């Protein structure tokens, strides 16, 4: 069976019909709709010389044995956020299945090739993303912390997993799955506007951004909006406003795809008759280079302290979360670039702002690369998420060529 | 009985003991504690040749008949916010009672002198401030709107008033009370930091600010904080931040005591992983000059529209409330200035940011002036509100002299 990229588009549409509704994709992990998607995928790959297994973390693996026990892994995730898009995650499971069928029909490959559908990439139900891939990568979070999590209906995470045959205490045993992996390839929609703005269908991903996430709290003095002269105010909102504008400048002068976002501000007392006493700001900063990320953080702290001095207010920083940048494999980046150029004429290298299962696999030491295909209007996590059919077909072709090039290199 | 300003301080302290607790003053209108304050005040004035009556709006009036039926009125309010300060409102009722006792002991004055304790200046329980004075001024709000109001426990406003002998349908009949008034004097704490910063005990108030209150909503586009480059964002918070900083410049260049306040911002979706889609800002602008107020509003609108264009977002303005500036009487301002200079050496003229009962009386056409006494740290509506005892005594003396000067002028 030769590669048929148009079949991938047809199958993705079929999956959308099967597991979506008028509000979008509903393949939330640890639900019946997700199980329906898994069963559907298994059916699509039935009848080929593949071994199917589900590991201790609920990840679904198809294995095409090769002449060597070393393994090339293609991975994606069937789960979605509620009211999600039709492509986020499942694109690479379906595209990977097309590549796997093509390889299976050509006989024994030089190395073993596996396709994995990771469990709970989104963390939509329990707020813990990258569950399956982090279990396989050996970096699963504190089990006690996971044990305490409940969904919106009060169902405990261990109970929800158990209903799907997963024992939280044994999920970490999935780490055996990556023992022989020597390359990991993942195709994903970009979820951003860069490729569309460059009018390019495909790009190769250099790695995932490091993230620094803080709550920055400015504290001034509540005072009557009518009786307090402007020059006597200690307005916490002025600190927040200046920081909001400054972080853009910090990102621009840092360059290299740097982004800084103030995603929210909470003002107290927050009434029209009072100067703002406290302004709590949510700050997210991302960069692919650890030094640049650290310096963006230092610059934002310095600026906030200067604003606090000048406004006669106080500022306090509290880290919410952070993760280091994860770089993909140089050799695989070169191969991905070649594959994209062959199918689309031009390639483009870009970092990934969002995290992906590929980041967990790369952290585990497996040489990794990702391909991005253009997202229309940069939208994702909404039913409006879309990618042109011809771009999906080019993406399947690029993934197929990248797989072939990687196999040749490993052989 | 000669004027004894130290007695005013002692009586204010007595009232604090009687009607406050560890959280501050609790003389909320239409409560038992407020009744206790009213009864206490009536007792303090008993035994003097005064007529006491309560009008249809619940205002308490003491009348000292003079040789003429024309009336000079001194006014304040015994009610406070919950957990309020010991001086806000009751200062002038207690200081006025000292002046009234002094006058009563001196025999029949040239014109009639009255002291009024206005009902529900604060509107703390039902959110409608200046209730009693607006009833007397003939500018009481829509009765149907008042009828629908309920307190936090679900008690309807008409029922609460009825429990204190006030029939909402007849409250407007209180307007007869100001028919013969030819001057209105009110002493109040400043509730702001201006006099303290000038190291002055007393000031004369030029009028109350006009107020323009709006909700300004900026609308951009929610977008992934990791995957959306800075130059591709439509960040609603950037519009809000720029407006917050711009309104200060508008107030500064307008001068004349102009104030502009962004009292709160609500950001949506308001999460750390998304660019802000909508930012709803509460804007309050105040000035004593109607032209200056209108131009501050126009400047803020223009600026917001420029920011919206430059940030590729939208902006929408919705008026919450407004009131025109209310100017006090020039001749009374001169007399007040003289009185203050005589007791304190130096006077200072300043506008009032907060509204007061005096504004309602002035709107009704009665020549009006107010005296402000210094507030420590500009604080009010909190148990931390305070004024030095020696400043309270100076204030009583200034009010007494102003009353004498006004009587001389009217005679």
C-alpha cells in the first residue's frame, strides 16, 4: 500500500464525525469518547503486521519489528481539550498510522518502528498535562500530588484512571517503553500564526521554549478617588500598567522569538471610587535560550522594582511554575529541513511556544524533532482550529520522508 | 453659656464610645445604633429654647427662632459607614450643637438658626447616598427605583424606613424644610491629604467636583501566550495600561485639582497562558469646572481610540453615572476665609472631591459653603480616620465665627 496523504485527511474527518459535536472535538482523556477514538484507531491499523499494546500509563503502542531492536518512534495524542479542534494531537497519530502502514507493506524495516498515542497530553480533566509521555520519560510528577487531584465532578484522578485500566501506582513502569528508542518524530499543528504569516505550509521545530511563570503583586494605598490629588497617590495599578508595557519591550529587544505575556490582572478593592491598593499580575515569559530567558526575567524584575520606587508602591514576585528550554536534536533538525524542502520548496525553523509530548521524550535523552504544519489564524483549543487539506497532505508527505531519512541514517 | 470647643471633642469621644466598637463607628442609618446616636444628640440639646422636629425624610431639625423668619442652617449627618470613622458626618452635628447652644444663651438671634442632622448621607445600607438632604432639596431619586432596593439581608428599603417612622411615598414633603433657608454652613473632615500636606488645620471649600464615571472596555483577541509572537498580538490589556498612564497626564495638564482614577480592571480570560481578550476598566474623572471636566473626558476618549488603533484592538465607552460640578456661594466663601484666617492665621481654598449634603442644598439654590478640617493621612471610611483634638477645636471656633459673620450679613 503506497503512501496516500489524502486518506489521512479523510480519516481525520471521519474521526471528527465520530468524536466531535457542534462545539468541537470532545476526545477528553479518560472518557468514553476518548475510548471511542482509541478503538477506531486500533481498527484502522488492524490487519497489518503490527503488535498493539497499552502500557502501564495508558499509552497505546503499535510496533513494526525491524532488523534491529533499536526503535524509531512516531508519537501524537488522540485526546483533546473539551470543545477543542479536530487536529490538535490526533494529526500525528493518524498521519503516523499512514506512514506505518506504508512501511509495514514494504517489509521488515532496518530498525523497529513504533507509533504511540500518548495518554492525556492535554490534562483537560485533571489539570496535569503530558501524563503519558512523562510516565514513559520517567519524569512523572509527584504521585501523592496526582492522587489528590479531582475533576470538576469530584471524581479522583486514581479512580478515573482505574476505570480505564490504569493503576496510578504502576504508571511509572511505562518508562521501559523508551529504553530502545533512538529517534522520536512528532508532527503537530503550529497553534500560532508564524507559518501563515510567512505563507509557508511547514516548519521544523528547534525545541520547546523554557517558561518562567510568576505572580507579580504591586501594593500601594487605597485612597478616595475624589479627594486624593494625583501627586499624593500610591497607585498599584500604575505599577502593573508600566510592567505590562515594559515586558513587550523586553521581549522585542531580546529577540529570538521571545514572548512575554501579562495574562491577567486582579485589582483590589477594584471599585470606581478608590485608587487601586493591590494589583496582582500573572506574568509568563518564554525563550528557547536559557540565558536569554534568565535575562528577560531579571530585566522584568529590575523594571518592576524601578516602577515600584518611582510610584512609591511595593512589588513582590512569586514563582508559579517554570521549565527549562528543551532543544531538539541537531541532526534530526537537518533531516526535517531537507524533508520539508523536498515537499514544499521552502522550510522555516521556529521554536515551539506550547509544550508537547516531544519535550518529555527529548528530556529523557531520546534524539527528537517536530514538524509544524500551518494553523489558520493561529487558532487552537477551539472548534475554529483549522488547517488546509493540501497542507495536511504536504505534512503527511514530509513526515513520511523524514521517517525514511531517519531510518536510512539509523541503518 | 460661652462657646467651649473642648466640649465638642469630649462629646465626639462620648459618641464614639456609645456607638462604635473595636472595628470603628457603626452608626449606619436606619439601625438601632443610629437611633441611639440621634437620641443622645437630642438629650445634649434638651433644656435649651429649641424646637425639635423630625421631617418626612427622617431628618432631625433643631430650631432657634430669630427676629426674622429667614433661616441660617447648619448641617451634618450622624450616620456613618459600617466600621467607619469617629468624625465623618457627626463632627458638624456636634460642633453645630455647640454653636447653637452659644447662640440660644445669647437670646433671640437676628434670623432663625437651625441645625439639621441629615438622614442617610452615606447610603451604606441601601446604596443610595444623600437621602435626607436630596429629599429636602427636592431632588430625590426615582421613588420606584428606591422602592426596589434591598439591603444585604433582603430587607426592602421602604420597610426599613417605615420601621423608623418614614413613609417613602411622603419623604419628598421634606422639601418644605428649606423654603426659608438663606444660608447653609457645613463643617466636615477633609477625607483627603491636601491640608495635612500644607500643614494647615482648616480650609474653605469652593464646591463639589463634577464627576464623569465610565466603563471603558478594550477588546482584542485571546491567543496562546507561547505561540503568538509579540508583533502579532491584539492585547486588550495594552490598551488599558496605556489609558491608566494617560489619564494621569490628562489630570496633571488640566490642573485645578483635576483627578482621574482607574479604580479597577477586569481581564478576560484572565489566565496566564493567554493574551488578554477583553479588559474592562472603571474610570472616574472629577473637576470643579464643567468645561475642564468635559475636556478631560474628551481627551481620555481620544487617547483610548488612538491606543485602540495602534494596538489593533477595539474600545467602547459606557457611562455609569455623572453629576455636574456644584459651586458654593462666593460671599460665603469670603466670610469662611476670614473666619479661618482669624482662628488659624492662614486659610486655603480647595474643592471637595467627595459629595456632601451641602451639594444637595446648594443645588436647591440655597447659598452654601463648607469648611474642611485636616484629616490625618487623608484617611476616612475606616476606623483609622482621625483629626487632632486641637484642630477640631479650631474648627469649632471657625464655624462659630462664620456663623456670627453670616448672621451679621443677613441682619
